C-alpha cells in the first residue's frame, strides 16, 4: 500500500469553528441588526396588508400582492442570512 492510498483511506478531519472572545461586540451588533430587520419585516407586512384593504375597496387589489411578495422575500433573506452565507463560505 503506497502513501497515496493510505492518505485516501484516512479520516478527513472536521474542525468545529470557535468564535473568538473579541467577536462578542460584533455578534451583539449582528443580533440587533437581525432583530430590527425582522421587526421591520413584520411592520412591512402590516403596511402592505393595510394597503391591500384600501386598494380592494377601490377595486385595485391585485397590485398589492406583488408588494407583499417583495416584503416576504426580504423577510426570508433576513431570516436565512446566516445559512446563505454559510453555504457560500
């Protein structure tokens, strides 16, 4: 058995990432940004819902559904940001 086949048969290490102590402030800022983004997303859904009610009374209800889609897409991106970044890094 040569060294190449022995290397291929060996176990590949899987290191676990550890957050350094100096990153505590950055993690606090990221948590606040995520929380604020989610609150703004909920507020956006409420505002679009109010707009839909007003537009339905005028007979223009279909236009607000596109706005709701954009708000929901933003909420999905905010909540999945960590997973999205982890997939590319």
